[in-house]
C-alpha cells in the first residue's frame, strides 16, 4: 500500500480554495442554465401574435393578386371601372417594346414590329414566348384542378399604341389559345 504524505497547512488551504472555486463555477453555470430555461409559456401573447398574422394573411390574400409590371414607358388609358385585375398572362406594349410578364420579347422600331419578326400578322418572338406560357399554364391545370386554364390574357398598353399594333398582338395571342382579353387601365379618381 502506498501511503500519502500528510498535506501541509498551506497545501491544504490551496486545495480547499480550488474546491471552492470549482463549486462556485458549477453553481454559476447552473444558475445561467436555469435563467435561460422557459419556465412557462404565455399563451395569451402567443394567441395575440397568431391573430395578427392571420389577419395579415387574410388581408393580403383578399387583395388583388395580379402581377402587373410597372414601366415608365407605359401610360395606360384612364377608366371609371371597378373590376379588379386577375392573375393571367400579361402582355405589356410600350412605344419601345413588347413584353410578356417582365421579359422583353420584341423590340419595336419607330413604334412598329420589325418585318423580320412578322409572319403575316403573327409576331414570331411573342408567339414563342406565349407558347411557353400557355404550356406552363396547361401543365399546372392538369395537376391542380383548382387552377384551370382560363384562356385569359391581360393587355397593358400605352394609350398611344396604334390600333394595328394592338390588333397584331391580339391575333398572336389568339393563335396561342388566349382568346379572352382584359385591358388594364388606370382607375379614375372618384370625385
């Protein structure tokens, strides 16, 4: 058996200090852990928060969901209509270009479609992009009965767009199964 030598008074005091520090450190750590624990949930505050979120979501769902690209070049005509726009394929006609959604498909020259982009009344760049949009909408409609393909098109045109250009765009849309047109206008201030 090995015998341990008796500790001197100084060593015993140093050992006692070390044990005291460790115990104090353990106590502080446990107090920190206990302070960060949640003792009970305040269900009233949580219900208030959930109610606010629910009201916000309902309000945003009830508002119009149509995505209309604003452009500096487009000044739609003014109307006194009360109808709200629907979320459909959107074609924007500016004096400089034709866009589907926010993607430019045809750049106009002097407010006209370049001859290279025309095949009779069919606008080739617009036709290609509308084919993609229609196939995407049909794909969604096949998998989601709540979102049927409605054959609708929203036209956002500058009020100075020539009728012939508008007619050409509508012909191209009609060739792509988009026969129901909605013209987006600015609402006149009620007086």
